[in-house]
C-alpha cells in the first residue's frame, strides 16, 4: 500500500525509526506505554506478551525491582565517569564477574555500548593482535552468508544480510563468506540438525583460495539469530574450531543474542563445548535496560597487547560511554539475578516443552519449517502468491493485535520469550499464535 508521508500523523514525522517501514508504521502505529514482568502495556491499554524478550535482550522480563533499584541508586551516586585514563570500582568488579561466567581462558573484558560496537571491537582486536605478533599480513576476515553482526562497517562487511549491505558501498576489503549451514535435509529438526557438519569444510576451501596465512579471524553467530534462527549442525562449530586453530586464525563467536541464558547457559560456547578466542555480547548482559556490550578476550590475546604495548596505550580504541556507571550497575544486578532466579536452569528444564510447543504450532500447513534451540525459535511462513514476507508480515501485525509481540525477519517469525517464562507462558504464546494463524489463514 502506498502511504503519503505528508498526510500521515504529522507529529510522528520527526522520528526517523530504525529498521522500520516508517510510512506504514506511522499510518498504523504500535505504541508501547509501559512494561512489567512478561507483558507490555500498549497506549490503548492492551496487555501484550513479550514473546521476543524486547529485541532478544530482556531475558528477565521487565521492571525487575533489583535492576531498577541498582540503576536509580547509581544515578544518584556516580552518574558518569570516563574510562579513558580513569576508572570506577564497579567496572572492575563487573569484569571479574563476567570473566568468571565466560568459558576457559576468556578472562578479559572490553566494554562497549551495543552489539554492533562489540563486533567492531572484536574485529579490530583480531587485526591488531596479529600485527603485534609480527603477522601483519593477516588482514582478511571471514563471515557467513545470512550472518548478522550489527550495523557498523565491519559488521555489515562480515555479515551476510543483503539489504543491510547493498545500499552502503563496497564494504571492507578482504572479506569473504562461508555458506549458512542449512538446507532442506534440516527442515523441522528438533534442536541441532544431525546432518551438515561438513558445511564447515567450506572454510578450508575459502582459506586455500586466499592462503590461510592472510586470514585474521572467522566470525559466526553460534546460532544465527536475526536472519531467522538457524541452529548449527552437530559437529559444525567443533570443525570450525579445529580448522581455525590449525591455521592460527582467531575464532570469534558473536553471542549478542545467545549470551546470558538464551540457550540455557551463560554462553553458546559453554553449551556447545567449543571455546572461541573472542566472544561478543550485549543485549541480555544487563537485561537490555541501559545500552551496553562487552567483548570477552582470551588471556593470551590480552597478554600480547600488554607485552607489545610498552608504557603507552596498548589498544587505540574505546567509547565515551565504555563502562558507563548506570550500565555497569544494571549489569551487576542482572548477573546476580540470573543466578538467584535459576534463569539458565529454567531454560534447560523447559526447553523440551518449548520445543514441542513450537513444533506443534508448525503443524499448520501455512508453515514450511521450524527451528529451535533453548528459548530461541523461528517459524517459516509460506508466501502468498510467491511474494516475499507476504504472510509473515501479516502474522507479525495480527499477533500484536492478539496480544503477542514476536520478531519478523523475512518469511520468518522468531519467538524467544524471556528465559524465566513458565509452561503457562509458553501455552499462552501457543494460544495467541494459533489464533493469529487462523485469523490470517
Ligand atoms: C549476533 C548479533 N550481533 C550484533 C548485533 C547488533 O547489536 P546492536 O543492535 O546492539 O548494535 C545483533 C543484534 O541483534 C546481533 O544479533
């Protein structure tokens, strides 16, 4: 439908909304007024279940009293402190907490303000690390088709979502992409597909083409999220780890979505038993309450910077708001709550129930595939008249009217409830989705 921008809600014109069809939205807005627990309240007073945990970030739901209190208290105590040449104690304490939750030797934490910044940071650490070790020829980066690594130029270069790239020029030089490990054999798999580990061998092919000694890092989402929840085949990530290690290439897991409980563990690395060299996080780090990200780095990489850096600045990188006191306070509170509420254990206990619920929904004949792991799932909707997103976008809009917030990504609807959700919450998702599917047909 065409929308005349000048005639739509003039008072909404000033706000240029991100990743949103502005004209359609402003003609028919979905406005959230407040949130508490697992529900949003809309401006017209309706309760909407948060089936996408905000944007994969509000793992503990909303308005958690201990997080709210931590932010309030911090705002009155130390509202801002620069991290360039100064510090504040809580930033160091939180780094220790996070290092303890990271697997193996990922013992050092670099703070950012978003997932995109975590990705840019990790890519720069990888390039600088090799240069400091005398391997400055390692300038190439390998990502994956369909990958989402945020919106910085590094992230869209290694990323593989076409619309996020095609408008923005030639990208970083020296980047190549592996295929997404997904094909028809994996349709309707429950959890990890048991075929497809050999997709990892494509990395060897790409490395041979470029000469492995020119490659700095490989970056993947352990479970691809934004593109529509693609779960790695059994053995795939292990093989990527073996190949990168063999060639002295760093492996980066982008855990901006999978970090902090989505898969029932602090990290996907822990769940899969595969230890990368760097892990990027954001989102659920502090339950999405204050913008924040963090990159966890192997000791050996950190030590290289410390040794090579002499007396001066070892890494010429950082953000005005790195380790912002409000974000740090919120993160400490969120991390404590994950343990106190047994939130990761809850996902492990209920992921089978969630899986059955999603596969039950997918029995509808308008759905062609379903994928899931932990509290992360996506349903692929068949197109109407072969038009991309024709059915999924209608489902997205109607679900909201039926009291369910989900995430739309091309023909996929992602469902990722807060990790403290109970069986009755999963039942509610199923009821509202079923109604939505039958409304749209
Ligand atoms: C895997 C991954 N990396 C990076 C990002 C970017 O995060 P942000 O939107 O906080 O910049 C996202 C966001 O969804 C993501 O899923």
